C-alpha cells in the first residue's frame, strides 16, 4: 500500500498545493515511543449498498486499527445521499457505515457532513425531515453536532460546518450564530499556549480550486467555509495547531500562520469509482508531539469494482 508522508512533503516543497503524493515510506504499525499522541483522521466514507462499499469500509477499519491510534476523528459524509433522501431509505447506508464504526477500536469523535443531513430535500416526494441532524445524532450517540474535549494536553474542537440554505446549492459552509457564540466561550477557557485541533467537514482553507480552475477562480459556497476569515480570527490569540477538514475528496496539506490544514482525502476515493485527482481511497495518520505535526496518508488497498 502506498504511504504519503510529511517527510516527503518537505522534500517536495510544492509551490502551490502542499500535497503528500509521493510513495514509498515505511509501513505504519505501532505509535513510536517519542510521539505524544497518534490520531487517525478519516472522512467521506459515503457508505452505500452498491460498488462493494460494505466490504471496503471493513477493510478500511482494519487498516485504521493496524496503525494503533489513540483516538479517531471523523470528517463527515459517513453515508451517501442523505440530503436528498428519506430517513427510511438511508437506513441501509447507515447500517453499512455503522459496521465500520463499530469495527474501529479507538474512541471516535465525528464531525457532521452534508450527506449526513437526512431528508432535507427528499426527491421521492416524502415530507422533509423537521430535524435533518436527528438521524446522525441518534446513530452516533451525540446530543449535539458540535463539541470539544481535551486529551494529552491538546484541546480538540469539532464543528458543525453545515448551513442549509435551500435552492440549487442546498447548503453552504458556515457556522450559525449559536455555534459562534459557543466557540468564543469555549476558547475563553483555553490558555493561549494550549495546542488546538479543529475538525469540520467543509474546508476552512484550500488551494484546490486555484490549482484546478485557475489562480483567480473562487470556490463555490457549497464547497468551502464562506466565513473562514471570521472563524480563523477567533483563534488569533490561540495556538491553532491543526485543522482537519473533508468534503473535497483530495489529500491536501497547507501551512498558513503556523497552522497545518489537512484535507483528508476520502475513504471512498471518487465515490467508490477509484482515485480522485491523484488521491486514492485512504485516511491520514497524524502524530502529535508538542507543537510538531507529522502525517502520512494511507491508501488502505481497496480496488474499485469496475
């Protein structure tokens, strides 16, 4: 299985997108003794009944367990198609995803994605869900879709980046006012030197659209956080060490103002049809040691069924 690592990224010194797309580093097994905390970041599973996904997600879970993380962070879109379908029709997709969820050994901290919003604009004529987040919370045992926790000297913040707007786009990346108020209060209790890790589905910072559509191209509102500057400004007096984000199905690493931004690839790759823009089906293994962040993108070996 290919592995893409921080060391190779530093050697490559890419000018535009700092992506770890080289291969050939050592096999990942147990956490090295000098590492303070090892986490796995996986995102965009898109569990479905087709294309062999039921087998693939268990293969991914086994590969994640092999790296022996201290904790696992999910980046959203655990199921496929929830936004435009009813709760009943999504049950098989949830069942497939939950088989992966239960198979992973370390504690899991999930963030919500757009596909996890169920029954927003159902195309089968059924009544839209009054609370599109309800199925997600019930399945994953959450009382709320944003929260924070502490582990091994790090403060972790998990955000709900989904704002439903209707129309053709359906949603945008934005924190609502309640969540912004909560975030400000949460940060008020955190020392300025404490390293912070933020997870959300919609990217806070990405070079994907500049790289693929031209340097002057902007990103659509349903692809990124439209209020990213507002959010990042809240961390100006804090040690924002790492941002974990999904949605784009590409492996991308950016450094900006001493923060590492990792876009997490996708467990499903190109929606179970192979790689997407050079990113294979995979997940990130991230080792934290003080303010040092080391990463490897792991291709867990799934081959798309054609």
